[in-house]
């Protein structure tokens, strides 16, 4: 079973959920705002894929952060920021067992099918 983490109003997340259903891939959706998130989950994702892959630095939420908030030197400092502003995560995030996949392009689709 794949757990899909995202935001219900995110177009990419909606496309991913629609695609998973069409492909017959069993999944569960976890809304980052409604269902919440833990620091442990964020740290696990950061360890798996790193902050460059996980954090969306092009989005409005990131751009609206203060310079002090943007300047983090460790995953432990970044996790509370993610908990406060879950929209700074690239979406969707797929968890399949120990594997973490971020985004929804051809490469991620192939990994999800495989």
C-alpha cells in the first residue's frame, strides 16, 4: 500500500491520486494540513531524499518566509519549519515501505509502477 502525502487543493496531488486509481494501485491519501504531520516523518523524509528534493524553494510559501526562517543549517532546524508551513514541501510525497518518492513526473510514475 502506498501512502500519498499532499494537500487536497494541490493540482499535482489530485492528478497523482487520479492516476493511481486509473492504474489500479492501492493507496491512501494523507492531507498534510488536515491529518497533520510529525517531526519524525519530516526527519525520515529528509534522511531519505534530502532537503533539496523535499523542500519547494520556488513556491510562494517559501518566498514569504523571513530570511531568518530560510536560514537553517540542519534537518533538525528544518523540521519545525515544515511542521508550521507544510506547503513548503514538494508534493506529492509517496511512501512505499521504506521508499520515499517526491514529485509526480515520468520518473516518479515509473518508480511507483515498478
